[in-house]
């Protein structure tokens, strides 16, 4: 008598990226996902936070295999319910940046990602937390959080629209007043990296190791506008740590105090906090991922 297949939940964000993810992925699943181990279940998210609700419900029902189909925001919503759980996360990259998938080497076509689910090995990775809010790739304050807010409010998605919003905001952005490592200062951005990049191979903490129990931090100081292109080039060549305008740190925890209530980003999603005190910590190897 053949053994029954294990249920695997695909949590699909139909609005991820720049295409109709829902329709295209269903077609890909029928074409490429032929597993002797897993029986797929499909659920489509309808609103922000819905992915977490779905995962929590299926966990209660005993499901232990989950696939996030979307970008880093969708992956974050799925993953936060799987932290310290006896369950595994797989990725199908469909977002604008796909930072975690790129860092873990599981970024690619639907066919590539679906085959990884059947053949990939499990790896336990760290999870960062900022004021107890989990992040998998990056979190921080300053320009990156400001752009995340603008991009979230914009009508278009994709890298082109992100660059458009970034260029528009860069001209007027003045910096952020805060206290970091006991020193009052004005920064352009302050980013905490569990993984190495924002997405699209823009490496903000290029030396970050995702299972070392430490957080990499990149502080970008205010700089002349004429230096913007050079700094951007260094991000895409994994050399930002060598810029005269950056400072790099690696610790198990950090504390930051902003002048006003903090606008942060978590894996590219903006979050307005009701406090100006920030505590950044690491949960060591708290999440099981298929790579």
C-alpha cells in the first residue's frame, strides 16, 4: 500500500512582482511540480497579513511544509509564523527584489524553484528582530525606510518604479537624527543585515552570513549628491564596505534611539512605530528553509 503524500501549502501573493502571479504560477505548478513526497494545497492572499493567518491556521492542522510564492514581504509574513516551529519554508521568488531567495541561491524561474522544493536540502538560518518584529534579509531606518514607504504608496511595482521613487526622494532627503552606539549623529541610512542584500543584487551588508548568530550593520553617512552614483555602484559590486561614507559593524545586538517616532522598514516593507527606541537582536538558527 503506497504511503500518503505529505501536504504542502503554497501561499501565493497574486499581486507580487509585475505580472499576474496567481494565474502564471498555477500553470507552472501543473507543469513542473511532480513530487512523490508532497501533495500541494494552494491558498491566495487577499490582504496584508493574510499570509500569516493562513500559515497559522494550517500549522494548527498539522501541516509542516510551506511555500511562500511572492516577494520578501510575502516571505516575511509566512516565515514569522514558522520561527522555532517544527516546519519548513520553501521559496518561489516572485517579488521586486527577492533578496532572501538570491542570498540562499534559490532565485530563478518557476521550474527551477519548484524542483528545489522536491530535491533541496534543509538549512537552518538566523532571524533578525527589530523591536521583536522579525526580518529575514534587512531592516533599518533612514533613507531606505523612507523609500519603502514611498514605494508602498506608489501605484506601480518592479525595479523601475523603485528607482523612480528613489531618485525623486534622494534630491530632497536630508538625513535622520539618531543615537547609535552612544553617539548622537545624523545618518543617511542605518541598515541591519541578516542576509547580504536588499534584493536585485544590491548588497548593503555584503559580508553577512545568514547562520552565524550575528547581525551585520551598515551605516551610510550623509554625502555629496555627486557621490550617489559611486555609492550605488559599490552596492552592486559588493564593495560598499570600502566606501569613505560607510561604517560597518557586526554584533549580536544593537540599540538605536531616533529623534522622532521611528519609521523603519522590515524586508522592504515600511512600518511606522510608536516609539523612538529600537532594539535589534538575532534569533540563532530559528527557521528551517529548503535550499
